C-alpha cells in the first residue's frame, strides 16, 4: 500500500478523519496538501518546533527568577549546601507532638472515644472476615472464588482462580494468604468508600477538586513508611495501624478516577435529563454515575492493586500475613522464602484484578439476545443464581470439614525455598566476582557506584543552591507554565528549609541514575515489542509478574547478587519501574497513525528514520508519561532501598520508624514528597504549555 492509496483513518484523540495526504504533525497541527518533499522536510524537524517557541517564552521568567536568587546568593555565599539561616528546625515541635501522643494515648478523650472505637471496629472487621475464611476452609474459599469468576466471566477465569488458590496451598502459604486476604477485604472496602466520597465531592465541585488535588498528590507521593510512623504512634503496632495506613495510601486512585468519570460525563445526556425535570440527585444517580461506570470499576481495580502493595509493606508494623513472611525473608536474605511468599501475593493480585475487571465489564451490559446461554448458566442466573453460588460454596466447605481438610494438608505442600536458595547460592558463587572479561555483579555494582552515583551526588551537593533552584525553574518552564516553575522552585526550596538538603540531593542522585537506566532499557525493549506481536505476547506475563510482586521481593535477590549499598537499591528500582515504562511506550508507539507511517515509508524512509523522525515524535505524550511514571516508581523503591544500605532520605524514614522518632521520619517523608512534586512537575508537561 502506498501513501496515495492508503484509506482514510480516524484519530482516536480528535475523532477527525486523517489521510496520508494531510497527516497529523507532531506539534498537533495538520500538514496542508503539499508535495512529498515538504512532508519530507517537515517531519525530521517538527519535534523541535515546540521547543523553540518555549525557548523564547523562557527569557523573562528566568530573568525574574535570577533577579531574586542572585541577591540571596550574595547574602548567603557558599559553594554548595543550603544556608543554615534559611533552615527551620522541626525536631523540637515534632518531638513534643510525638511525646504528647504517647503520654495521652491511654487517657485523652480523643483516643478513648474516637481512635479507640475506630481501632476496635477495624480489629473486629478483620477478625470476622478471617474467621469466615478459616471456617470455609480451602475447599469453600476455592469453590466460591471459582464460581464467582465463572458467573462474572467464563470457565477460563474460574480455572485461573482455582489454580491460584491451589498454588497458595501447595507453597505452604494458605494461612498467611487468608490473613492477607482478610486484611485486604476490609482495607479495600474502606478505601473504595472513602475514595468514592472524595471523588464525588471533587467531581461535582471544581473548587473542591482544586482543593483536593494537592492532598491526593501528597497521599500518593508520601512514602509508605512515612504513613506507618504516625499510625503506630496513634494506634500502636498491629492490624488497625496497618489497615488505616493502607486506606490512606489506596484511596487516592479511587478518588481521582471517580472525579474523572463524573467530570467527563456526556453533557448532552445530562442536559437531556435536566430538560426532563430530573433533580440534581436524580441526574447523579441515573445519569452521571452510570456514565462513569467504567472509571469507577477501574478505580476499584487500582485500589485493589495499591492496597495489596501497601498491605505487604504494613507487615513491618505487625500486619502479619504474606507481607510478614516477605519481611522476615528480607531480614535473613532468604531468597527462597521470599519467593515462596511473593508468588501467592502475585496470584492473589491476579485473581482480584481479573475478577474486578470482569465485574466492571458485566455491570450495565445487556445480555446478547442472539446467544442462548446453556442450561447451567441459566440455572445460575439472577438472584437465585447468587443464592445457588453461596450454597454451592457452603456445600464445598462442609465437604472439606467432613473430610478433615479445612486447612490445606501439610503433605500436599511443595518445598520451593531450598531449590531457589541453591540456585541463588550458585549464582552468587559464580557471578558475584571473578567472571572473565565482564567481571562479576559486585564489580558492576562498584563501577556503577564509583562512576555514576558518586560523581552525580558530589556534583549536586557541590553546586550552589541558587543554581539548582534556577535549573529547576528553567526545566519546569520548558515543559509547563510559570505556575509549574513556581511549584518546582518552592518544592526544592522546601527541602532546604526542612534541613535535609544534603540527604535529599543524595536521594535525587540515586533517582536520576536509576531513571536514566530504566528509560534506556525500557525504550529499547518497547521498540522491539512494538514491532513484534510475538515479542509483546511473550513479554506480557513477565511484565504482569514484575508489576505485581511487592517491592520488598526485589530487594532480596539484588542484595544477594550485588551486596549492600546504593547500587542494589537502584537496581531494584530499575526492575520495579521497567514494566510500566515498557507498557506505556509500547502503547504509544502502537497508537501512531499508520497512515503517517505509510506516508513516510512511501517517501523512502528506512525503519530507523520512521522510528526517530515519525513514530517517536508522534508518540511524545506517551513517552513523557513513561518518563513521569519511571520517576514516581523509582522514587518509591529507592526510598525502600534504605533498608539495604541505600542511605539518604530512605534511611531516615526507616530509622524514624524503627526508633519511633516522629521528627526524623516525618521530615524525611516531607522531603520525599517535595522531591516527588519537583520531579513530577519537570517531567509532565501541563496542558497550558
């Protein structure tokens, strides 16, 4: 097919017809009907047009920023480091606040009549769900999961659920799995309710949306460990603190997607409902919420995934379950035990994800009258079908109890830890050092630290503070507006005001190095996957597993292979962030209009020219989103890397949690929020830009 004979296509973004004679250009405009040599000249340089326009727009704001910062630099001279006179010591007030909480936790009415009742409600709820799961036994739980999956989807999902729960039992993790599932049921239910209420308020009121946005940003960027410390101070070590920390961490996705669905509801449908005399409440219940059904179910799905990852991290404060097994394995560097507990977490996430997705597709979908369901599905349809599902699960549970196998039989377990540890021991012995020509993993870690991490950290810490602020303003202005630049500068300045300038720059150096490696590997893998459907199919299960495994699990093998230090933390962050970068980039490249690619091919462009001059410029929004997600995910794991010698802010957060030091933990957590806000603003262009 040549450019002249290519059919007209429709853009998914605008709905306007596109043809190869008038392709959409990378800056968003449409090329006029022009001879092929004009298209040939335009495509290679179009990606730089926005940059040149932005460059002219930078001059005045940068001049104003320099006019403010240079006098400050004269007043507070120094080659590097934040001036002590501009720092605020929060250790005293936060320390006194922590002491007050500890002293009044057992006597103050706030704790006795509010937090105490909340704690009791959480404990009772989790214990009730756990007792029900244990009473059902492995036969009842597995049968219920399979039947629900079959009713919502098909037999394949039912078999997947059955195999997943059977694998949890085979690995000897049935009881920890039920503990984690009980905690997840309560935490996700509370997160969905809280998130839906916040999203409802934000979706119906633009003012509330603007007020809630920074709150939701903070809730998602603040590291998980920073949530745990105040929860432990208020509720003590145990399930209540773990559940409430999970709710705070998992509610923002539900709130964001609920607000998005309500704001993007079809205005024509709402206007029609209003013209028919429907009140505001009726329009909400009969129009807005049904139209936002897909976003609501996606919010539930994301809440499940986020809540599961946080439930694992909450094992540090006594949540128990699978996360506790992973954390114990991390403490003893037992890769086999960590994998045996990590696999059920992945399987549990797959089951919950697929079931929620099937429920979202089924809700509001009318059955196809042309397809007559078979007899068994007709029997299980309707309200009596739900009753039959419950009765069948109860019958399976009773049968298991009669057989004396309510818990998974110990004789049916498969030892996984020993062979995995043997394989890791072999890899450590043969790959850690002494490998001819390429060296060992220890040499790679030392080289990465000595040649990349150390120079980058030294350069950032030696640079004048005002120069770093000016650089942040320039980058933010390049991708956004003056509001973006102001936010970035204030976020970076807040790090210095908090008194953790050196540690924050150390963390920033680790994040930048890990993000660079992630983007290089991710873009290379994504380009190959986008060009080959077979490669994409082979990568999908690998990416699913890598995205679902808890962050702790990544730390154990990298510590075994690379030792302790900043390099293992960066390596774990790369592995954790790589799947998201690959997925987003592949999606962006595959959504490039084939008509434009065909036009470039008809002009004689090679595959490399098509990639660099057509596909990558047109996929620029997806690439920028991939960069943004890489920054957020790398930052999350680099912080957890404080457990394995990553140092910097991650170590301060972990130290504050271990010692109950509210000042150290919260100040470091606030600095991480500021770094996350800074990196988010300089990697995600605003709509006004």
